[in-house]
C-alpha cells in the first residue's frame, strides 16, 4: 500500500476479490485501514456464478469514481474478457491499479516482499538497452532457442511495482515488455502457462510444451500430454491474432529464488518469456488486437542483447547493465 500503490489517507480504493483470494483481500483491507484510506469491498461471487461473463455494474461504477483499484482473484476459463474490460476502465481513467490475478498468501510472502526500488532500477536499465537493441537471443538447456527483432515504433513498457497513473501493473511486479516485430525459433515451455492453463495443468517441467514459431506466429505445438497440446493449439486459434506473439518480456523481480507454479509470480522470475495473443496495444502502441492472451515461461534462460550476454542460467549479469 505504501511503496507500490502509494495510497494516501483520504483516498478511496475499490478492492475487488473472489472467495479463493479472500485471505489476501482481508490482509489488504487491514493495510488500507492502517493508512486511513476509505475503500469499498466487492466479492465477485456475490454477483452471480463463475465464470463471469461481464463485469458487475457495481464494480464498474466504483472504478469510475475511485482513486485506486485492486483486483485479487483466481483466473477461470472464459473470464479473460471480463478482466480486460476492467483494465479498459482503468486505462481510460488513468487510476493507480494493481492487477493480482492468481495471488496467494505464498506470493504475498515471497514476490511482494522484494525491494521494488531495486526492481525499478534494473527495469529502467533494461528498458534503456532494449530501446536501442536490434536483436534478442534466448537459449535454455531444455531446448529453447529463438531470436527476436523489434519495431522502433513500439514502446518497451516497465512494470516494476511502482505504480503510476500512466501504467497499471500486475503485483507482484517486475517486467519490461514490448510487442516484438519478429520471433523465430523454438520455445520450450517447461514452467507455467498462462490464462486458465496454469490452474488446469500446473507446472509443465515434466511435460513441456514445445512451440515452433515462425515470423512471430505459432507454427507448431508438441507435448506428451495430447489434451494440453490440442487445447493450447485451439486456444491460439481463437481469432486471427491468437497465434501471434503479442508480448516479449523480461522478468526483473530479483527477490525471487525459484518458480512456484503460479504465473502471476513466475513470469517475474529473472529471464525472458513470451505470450501469444493481445499485445496490450494501449501500452506498447501495437495496432492490432486479440481476444486471447496466454503467457508461456521457460526455466534458466541464457539471454543476449545483441551480442552481450545479460542473463546466464537465470541470473542477471548486473555489471553488464551498470548495476554491479
């Protein structure tokens, strides 16, 4: 409440949660009381059955008038459009907003306890480097090997946990991302996949998704779990851009020591990940959209910005970024 959202006494906060995240929501409510902030609480199950098909009117009204918004919930299949509708209101009004989809008490005790001012410094350094970079190369021992090029007209966005009116953020935070111009090669998802896949299939280290990418489009999927293989392929063909790489991101949360199988935190782990589908064009300035967005993560990345290795086996080479 103090560092990330900078909630001030007298401000009004919309706290939106579901039953599965009620413990975290209660903790946040207690912190808001300590800061003498007024807040309204909304329990999603009070408005009908899950998965939701639309945002409750009372929730939309609160986001239209409040200073700060917080969403604590567990993702359910078919609810991405509802979360995107909430974000559209946030971006239009430019209120400070924490998006905590998948949050757990474990995450509050790990990723949320990091030094977000240090995360912000690392994120700034990476963003500065990537704004002038030509290529990014990513390799892992599990078989990931791809190269990306970038469009100078698209922005690199920092979500370091220090939330402003201009940029909302996932919490826990620690990402620097863009929409790449091209991505070619193999991405082995041997960690977590996004949207509902994480909750349904869990950690994929034993049964990784092997993704072939050509020209920033998904060209092939292989997995020992054929149900996952088929469902992922179908999901990435929901609309004309569902198979397109809409996001390429660095995880910059230096407080994380291991992945825990929950996307919200794992995508902030030091390394590089990608997502197929919507490019968050309101932030990156990409001029296309999709109704879907699914992240895929890999472990222990080796990453080169142009020819300079900045991540080795999942660890940042901070001296290469001027942070030693």
